[in-house]
C-alpha cells in the first residue's frame, strides 16, 4: 500500500511542528491554583488535581474522579473514573 508512507510522513511532519505539547504519564498530576500552564498538555494519570490556569488545550484522563476547578482558556477534554 502506498498510502501508509503518506500518512507516516504526514504524522512526522506534524509532530515536528508540535513543539509546545507535553505528554505526561504519572501517578499524580497536580497544578496549584497560583500556577499558569502555557503549553498544550496531554495527561494520563491515576489521580489529577488541575487547579491552575491552563492557557492552551488540556487533554486529561484519570482513573479516579476528576475535579475541574481550574481556569481553562483553551479546549478541555477530560475523562475521569469512578
């Protein structure tokens, strides 16, 4: 298939431009109320406390209930467990 190399090349080209993106996998993700996060965040955590200000997009998934008490200026995609 010739289409697979096209998609792989496109993914590599786009990944090179995604310099302000952080991918985080941790047991506890915590951002204090006083803290401001400017970069896009992709988070996979057992527990999360995103209480700060997020100026860019936040994509977050946790295994426990997820309190969303921060300030979100970009897009917010969240999934929390029970």
